[in-house]
C-alpha cells in the first residue's frame, strides 16, 4: 500500500460520475461473528474472512431489473479493506493509474475506487443502471462497523 496524490473526479449531481446514487441507500445489516453485510434496495456486499489467511472476501450482488443480476467476488488484504472504507488513505500498487484516469483518493485495480465517502466495488463504471459494480456512500455507521469487524 502506498500514498497517492488525490485527484477530484468528474462529478455528477450526487457524486463522481462513476458512482451510482443507489449508494446512498446502503446500510449495515445486523453483523454476526463471521460476516458483515452492507445492503440496499439494489445491491449487497458480504465481507467474510478467507479461511487460513489475513485477507477478506467481498462477495457482491447487484439486482438489475426483473430476474437480471450481476455478482462477483474480490479479495482484500486488511490494509486494502481499511483503505477502501476510508479508515486509511493509502492505495494499492496500481491505484495511482485508476486515480489518474477516473479521479479519487484511494484505489486498487480490480478491487475498489474511493473519493471521500464515495466507494465503488470492484471498479469504476458509468454511474448508470446496469453497471457491474456496487456503489456505497460510506457514512459513520458503515465506517464504525467495518472497523469493529476487522478487530
């Protein structure tokens, strides 16, 4: 992880153009000892520890219209997960390229991009319906829940 120079992204009405406004609806669901779920009306992420490692799986699902959905899984080390959720301002080795191209404060290729409280997992998109990524507005309750879950 390294510190990069932040770059303001092109902005839409609510946030960066690569961020979807459904991110304002994301909230922490009741966490248990093995997973942390952050969900809204159109998307969900579930964070679980990868057995035998110091890393975390993030499983994400986006419900598009009707029966159509997109889902995927990405892997984060502790420092990467902290940076994604604004607990640190460091970036991954290839985050500088993403930030230069799309604007942001912290990023890691194939995992996330974040500008202030605007987080996209796994990467930038168009900011429109149908994008295969999850947008999250990181509020204090989400930040606290992630910090507590990481221990």
